[in-house]
């Protein structure tokens, strides 16, 4: 799905962590700002500060790291088995706006609110 072999591992685990509202990938604000989301490159988070804030949330619970999502029962259970290896939130609070949901649809990407 993503354009990378693996997502960046968060460089710190403080208040600056954010999770993608679509795929639940966790990275720091700066990492999303510099490189976007490896699973959701069509959001262009790395090109627009406002888009980054609309596509991510600081309100999430739990964290799972998966080095091989396609072969992990936990990744299948969490519906992240088709995503790149990385750190993911177990659940996120919030939803993508209708405009961003339409962007997912335009890119033939199913969006399921978590």
C-alpha cells in the first residue's frame, strides 16, 4: 500500500506523537511533516501543515509495533496487515472530514472510521 519498505519509528514518545486517522500509523509531528504517511501518501501531509493536522490526531490509545504485518495475527486482527511495518495506535479518537474521506474514495482506498 505504502511507497516505503517501512515507516519511520517515532524518534520520541512524548506529547508530540500523532496517529494517522486512516491507518493509525504513529510518528512525531515533525516526522509526518517531513515525510508524510507511508501508508497514505495521497494525503500529502508533508506538503501542507493544515492537512497534517486534519489527517492525524494526538488522541489515541495503545501502541503496537509490527515488523512483519503481513505475517502477524495481531496485525490481521487490528486490520493493519497490508500496511508497512511500523508503530500503530490500537485505536484513535476522531474521523477524517468528508473532504478527506472523498479523497480516499478518489484513490480507491477504503476508509473505515476506527
